[in-house]
C-alpha cells in the first residue's frame, strides 16, 4: 500500500508564512524518504487539503496520512479536520485516511523552545 503524507497547516494571508510551511514540507520529505508528500492548508493558502490529497492519489497513494502542522488540538483539529477528511474520503473511496495528533506533547518541542531562548542569550 503506497502511503502519501499531507502536512496540514492553517494558512495565512501573509504568503511568506505559507511559503515557510512549504519549505518545512520540503525538508520533511528530504528527511523522511517518503516519495509522496504535499503541503496543504485549511484556509488562505494553496492547495487546500482536498487538492493535496487529489495530487497524492493521482500519484498512487492508497493511504493518506494527514499530519497537522498545529501546536495544539483546537477547534480546527477537533471539528474541521475530521469533517474535511470525511468529505475527501467520500471523493476517494478505497483510500485509507489516518490523522496524526498535533505537535503538542512531542518531546522535541521543549528542545526547540530551549534552542530559541539560547539563540538570543548566547
């Protein structure tokens, strides 16, 4: 089963913020070894999740893992994301969908905060 990964971010009216997400997705793809990786956005950025999934399925994905690029489990991840994935699953029958937890709780977050603090202290 070929797996595709859609990194799902909120999106911003500031295009440089959306481009920063796309750059993280490029880095993720280089590190991960996954062949099928696409950025996606809830709003204000392109492509939306449905568009990214369409690209992944077109390229052969049979399982799509949606990785939220959100810090915490707020209303967008509790309410909006499951609804959006359910709608997309109706468009792509036979494709398995999995949503990972958000970044909150990952042990690397504390190290990242420490790195940022040390950058200005040093």
